[in-house]
C-alpha cells in the first residue's frame, strides 16, 4: 500500500477499525478461554463436593452408636467399578478412619490435618508409588454433618477422568479461535462498507469541487447529508467561492466598462488623425490608434463571452463563412493579399450562435492575413464533416507553440507582429462554448491551417441557450 493511500480518510478509518477489531477479538478469545477452563474447574469442584455430600448422607450410626458407611447399591457399584479412579476416605473428629476406598488412600489421609467447614483442595501424586501407580489425583477435604455426627470426608479422582469434558471444552475453544477471525473479517467488511457509504456524500462533493473553475464559478457545494465534521469545511469553501465569483464579476465589469469608455475617445482621435496632413510620424500614430481600437474591440468581445448567455440555433457554415469572407475581402486586398472561399454543394448545418461564430472566423481570418506574405492567398474552406479551415502561406506555427497560442496574452518568442494575444484565445473560448474545438496544423503548401470543428447536429435539436463563462484559456 502506497503512502498516498494511507492519506485517504477511508483507508485510515478502515485500518483503525481493523486494529480495534483485532484487539477486541484477541481480548474476547482470551477471556472466553479463561472462562471456559475456569468453568471446567468449577464443574469438577462441584462434582467432588456432591460426592462428599453423597458419602455424608450414606453414614449412619449402628446399634452401638458407632458410625458406619451404608452406601446405596448404585453408588457402591460406581465405586467398585473404578476403584483406581475414584477415591474416598471418611474420618471422625478424632482422625480415625471410618471407611476408605482403597485402604491405602485411607492410610495416607489419616496423616492429614483435620478438615474444616470450607473445602480444602489437594493434588495427590502417586508417581513411583506401588499403591497408586503413576496417576495424579485431584480432590477435596471438607467437614460435614452426618447422621452419625460430624465427619471429615476426603474425596479424589484422577485428573484424566474429566478428559471428556475437557476435550469438549478444548474443541469449543479451538472452534472459537478459528471462527473469531471469520467473524472479525465479516464485521470488518461490514464496517468498511459502512465507512464507504458514509463517505459517499464527501466523494460527491469532491467530484463537484473538481468541476469548479473560472468557467463555473456559480457552482456551490451541497451542505446536506454531510458528516458534521465536514460541513464547516464545505461551508467555508462555499463562502470562498462567493467571494471569488464577486471578484470575477468585478473584474469582468471593469474590463467591459474600461473598453467601452475607451471606444469614444479613440474614435474621436482616429477621426481627427484622418483629417490631418502629416509625415511618417503621423502615419505611425494612426497605426498605433488603429491597434488600440482593435485591442478595445477584443476586450469587449472577451467581456461579452465572460458574461453573456449565447443563443444557439441551426446555422449553415457555408453561409456564415461566405459572409465573413465577403466582409473581410476589402481589408485583405488593402493589405496586398487575396482571400478565397470554398464551400460545399449542400448546407452544412451545426448548432451555433451566428454572432459568436462570425467573431471566431473574423479573428482567424485577420490572423491569417496578418501572417501571410504579400501577394499570397488566404483560403477559407467548409467541410461536410462540420469543419471550417482557414489556411495561409505564412511561416506556420512551431509544434511546441501549438497549444500555447490559444492562451490569453501569449506571445511567441521573437514575435514582431503587434497585438495583445487575445484573438486566438477568443476563438478557443467561442469553440468551447459550442462544445467544439479549434486546432492548428501545418499547411502542406507551407504556412498554417486553423480548423474549427463542430459537433454533429443531433436529430430533434431545438433552439437552446447556454451560458459560457471564459477563463480557462488564461
């Protein structure tokens, strides 16, 4: 497992849960084993106590008042059946043995101290003894009241005589030991499932957060059904997004207002310069003012893309492209360059906004004409697959720069052409609003080919409105 996985909240909770389950299972099994063997010992002690009580009930006084053991037939048969496994000895309060089985056990017990009302337990080893062989006995001594008066009764049995009980208990413990991990794994699996299910709202919020960007600042993260520990963080993020959206709105409003306010004084300056006679310095000033006018127009287009909802309808690319070429032709000819249009026989319909599409084509044509050598031709071609190509015979675009040229204000190294670097960024944003794309490739005859690609028109499409907020190109 990698370090990154350990940073996952889900993995951390699962690992902690697993450690907790392992510790709890180990403690539970340990307690269970202790309780099982303690119960086995209690059962054995209880059985010895019952045997002593049976012997006490069997003691009677004979005609002379002497104590005598009168065992019931079944009890006598049980002791006779296994005299080496079950031992007993009965003494009076003077320590004299009244009855014993076998006699050797009575002789040994006669040497023991007096018994008390509280049972005292002993373990008797007969290893190396001719009387008891190699068996080990476990028993108790207790003082009990009988019909013949108080007696000290000692009973014992071989430790192997409870082998069946211990075997059953041992099997139970073994089963518990191997069943416990299975139960632990099942519980852990349920716990992990519960953790995953509990964190599902967090994952949903994460996916929504990943979609937020400069073009989607209006998105807010839901605060319902979230863990209480996560809600303050989500609320803080939403407040931050509110502030961010306000900041974007202020920036867009400033750009639009500044560009709008500049149009009038620039138009006045341009008109005044057109009426003046002057030298090359005046011509240079006119060029600078024209460039400023172009920059203001581009800023206004950016502001519109940032805040205006575009109305989309069915548009024929042939019609839009031919009109754009016709509108730009006089300007291109004035630059000493030609412009041509090649359409298709049948309409090529796409879902688009006419005005935004015209802006995109105008920017591409202006860019192509600006980079084309004098005396060459710029070609605008419509393809039946829903594409428009604008090709020139200029220097082309280096492969390493083909992604950067669509970023706002990006200028290539050594670029001498005047401009703000907004034209191609506007084209890229317009195509994103149309869910299409713009790309640049090498023109086989030299130069560059810019391609506008539109998604195919779906059957049943109706007029729709989409809001596009620019910003990713920056």
